[in-house]
C-alpha cells in the first residue's frame, strides 16, 4: 500500500492508495524465413504473477525466457509448461 488518507470530524472517510503491479504473460514470436523449406523463430516469454500478498505488500515473481527454433516450413511448434497451478492448503 502506498498511503492512506483519513478524513474525520463526523465525515469519516478513508482512502487507500495502492501501487500498481504488472502481472501478465507476454509471448513474442519473430519469424525469419531462411529458405523455401525452413523457418527460424525467435521466441520470448515474459511471465509475471503474484506470489505473495501479506499486509497489503504484494510480491511479484518475474521470469524471462528467450529461445530460438529452427523448423521445417508449415510444421507446428507446440509450447508446453508455461501454465501455473496454485495449490491452497
């Protein structure tokens, strides 16, 4: 939490101000055509999520991955393992 504003004397208003945190999954793919049979792909993953929120203090985890793939033309590339499961006790 960034701050709190309280107005009193019978009006009793409370305003809380919070920091903004970016939480997202961004996938960027840049294809390069090498020849008529092959494609070179640059793949970037930016993954961020909230891992803790205690007493209005938010902790964000960020991961960055950059990989390169050399594929035959018209063949699929399947991405796996970028999902996250939350387990609550």
